[in-house]
C-alpha cells in the first residue's frame, strides 16, 4: 500500500472564504434591514446623541458637546467623533452617518469573534458566530444603534482578547490597556472590568487545573489607560468648567453605579434583571450559551489551552452579569459587552450538536439560518416592532420633518418644546427656546416660524397663525406656527 493511500484524509472544515462570506452576509443584511426599517430615533435615548454629533459638525465643539437644550454630553466623545467624521466624509448628516460607529463596530466584533472561534473551537463553531450574534432582539439593535453601546462592546471584546493573549504569553499588557482606554473614551472606565473579568480564570486554574500565573509588566500600560482619558477630562474641564465634571462623574458615573443624584435607585435593586434579559433579549443564542456555560463547569475540556479559554469566557460572562446586577441603573442594552462570550460559548455548543454533518451541509445550514434570520428580522422590525408607540412616534416625526423641509424655510425655523429628533431629521442644530423667548419672538414684527408641541384639540397661545399640524401621539401634535399669514420665504 502506498504512503498516499495509507494516509487518513484531512478532516473536512468550512473554508476561510466561506466564513468571511457568511459573516459579511449577516452583517450587511442586518444593516440594510435596520437602515430601511422605520425610524427609532425617539426611542432608547438616541436623539440626544445625534445632537452631540451635530454640535461637533456645525459648531466645532470637538472637546465638549451639548444638546439643543444646553445640557453637557453624558458620555466621553469617541462615538461622537466617529459619527462626526462619517458625517463630514459623507457630506451631510443622516441616519446612516449617525449609526456608522455602531455599523463599523459590529463588523469588527463579528470578524474578531469568527477569527477567535475558528482558532480556539474550530471552523465549525466559527460558522455560527455571526448568525448567533445577530439574530436576537439585542443583536438587531446594536448593528445600527445611535448610542455608544456597540462601540463600547467592541473595545471590551478587543481588550478581553488582548488580556487573554497577555495571560497566555506572559506579556503584552500595553495593548490590553490601550483597548481598555478606547472603551473608557467611548462610555465609561468600567469597560476595563468587563474585559478583565475573564482573568478570574487564573484563580480557577490554580484550584482545578494547571496553574498559569499572570506575568508581565502592568504599569506602563496602566499609565496609558489612565493618561488618555484624564487628558481629555482636563481639556473638557478647561473648556466647560465644573458642569462637565459634575455631569461625567456625579450624574453619570456615580449616579448609574450608586444611585446618587437624580437617579435615586438602590444599587442591586434590579439584581435579577440582567439575568432575565440574558435569557429573553439574547434568545435563542442565550439558551445555547447557558448549555455551554454548564459544560464549562460540569465537563471541562481536557486540554489546557481550550479549558483555560472556556473558563475565561465563563468568568467574563458571569462576572459581567454580576457587575450589571449590582448597578443602580441598568437596561437591556447594557448587555452588549457580554454578547461576545455568550456567542462563543453558544457557537461551540451548536457545532458540537452538528458535528456529524459534512462541512458542506454545515455551511449550507448556517447560510440558510442567516437568510431566514434576515427575513425574520425584516418582518419583526417592519411589522411587530413598528407598532411600538415610540417607533410610531419616531416614524411620524421623520415624515413630518420631510414635509417641513419641503414646505418651509428651515434656516428661519426656531424650536420651542419640539423633540430633538425634528432637528436631527432636518440636519440642523439650534438651541431650543424657552417659553418667554418663544412668546417674545412670535410677538415681534419680523416674520418668524416656530416648531412646538401642542395638546390635541387645543390652539397654541401667542401664535396667531398655524401653518402646519402633524399628529405624533394620541395626546399631542407637532405644530409649525408663525406671526404672519404667509410663512417666511424659502
């Protein structure tokens, strides 16, 4: 028998080209579905972020941003900077440019997950990373979200993987701290805690495994991690003064974590919420992830490398859930940094269940799942989610803004008690008037236009002419009023 005939055939596995193509299919499909779905700017605090971006583009407020009501931005500016750059490159502000940081971060997250899964758990597991990550109610949100959560989650994922590599190699912690600094500049310093939670596996391995202590130099990277955000905070303080520090540290950081200030919530008061959201908002992926998490405890992998990595993922997921549970303010979108470990655990579990299938059938099954997932996502966003009151209001505001932009002189339009989303759809940034200023403007002789909210069935005070009325909710309408019978010319 020849040497060639006696050699066992190489195990079948999906090709790298197939993995990349499937990943891009899922990413592009979800982005297009979200982009063409009804507007959701008035839900989940997205419209305020848009005003920060417009403040950069139109007012040059690079260091410190404000909304149209004069409030200081509640988060560091990484997301705002990326969205503003996309707006400048695209030549104008739009839904896509505002969501571009999340679009880019979701692609980066998917590529990282597929690459890590292929290397640690095999290409069969990598096939399922993109479909599992994308097709849940939380997954659909993060791909096209006008919030910092997905960009924050990307930096957490990158930092966590760099922490794993530094632990295994005994060095390279500078890169971990740089990625953690990116998370801090996106949202908050607790990103480093999410990313480092997986290192609890060091203690686990010491007790039940093959000990591998943490080695290498921490301090140079730690100085970078602290230095970059502190330099920005110092520049923000020089520009905005005490209100900036109060907003960032007292209202946001201490407020959300400890419930001080306007939040008035008890830390840990919603302890079970993140655990419940993991099951519901990440389904069906979360169910596979929980089975995979059980396997990490009950049937750990025999090899040192795979066992350490699965324990790293388990500690990352459980440690992150515990941190969220102890906060005073928590929303389901805050689970975004934990989607990565859940996806990897779920993908490995699903690959085990389908291990008897040929590589062609496995690839075909993942592709079918991706196509079906995209179709179901379109139905969910355009039929089910579109009935949500906030989505209905957002879409009505988009339609109203299109009509206002076509009929009136936008450069002559002022705003009083009007939703921020109106300015976003019109692509303008103008401070909102107070009641006295709006009344004085309408009482003047110069022709003016003012956008304002008004209860249904009632007429605005001090505005002799109503030029347009748009229904937004069951209780209120959006009005464009003026002090002349004919609106100012365009």
